[in-house]
C-alpha cells in the first residue's frame, strides 16, 4: 500500500493542520466564541444560542473535543463543555510561531 499524503509532512505540520481544520467551520468558531464568553456551557444552551439542530451541534462538539480544544463533563443528565485552557494557549502559540516566520523585510516574489 502506498504512503498517505500526510506522511509527506512532519508531525508538527500535520498537527497544526488538524487544529486549523477544527477551526475552519463557522459553527465551530461560534461554539468556541460562546464557550469563551460563558466559560462553560451545557449542550442545549448551544442549540438555543446558535439555532442549529442538536445533532449538528453534537457533531461539531465531537470534532472540537477530539482535538482537545474543548473538554466535556457530565452534569446530571446534561453534558457541560468548556475550553481546555492549556490546549488553547498551545494552539495560540503554534499559530503565533507560524505567523512570526514571515520576514520583516519589504518585498515579495
């Protein structure tokens, strides 16, 4: 069997791309903004806040949780989610490091 395209890139490049992919949907950005504002949230609050179906919200939460950007805890019969601050700061640092690689000299091409 041949190599997958991800095998052509470093582990760091693949990890950063995965993080970027998790952020590359407006519903996920809205979820993250709501969690940042509320500091935690019960899943049904997100349905009311965003106006999306429960199944749609759950799928986006699953994607964010699988990358560790958010954490979930059971509270009674509901699931409560919050931003994982360690992962959030790591994510921020990774993107800042990428953006910092741009040379400060003028000109292009």
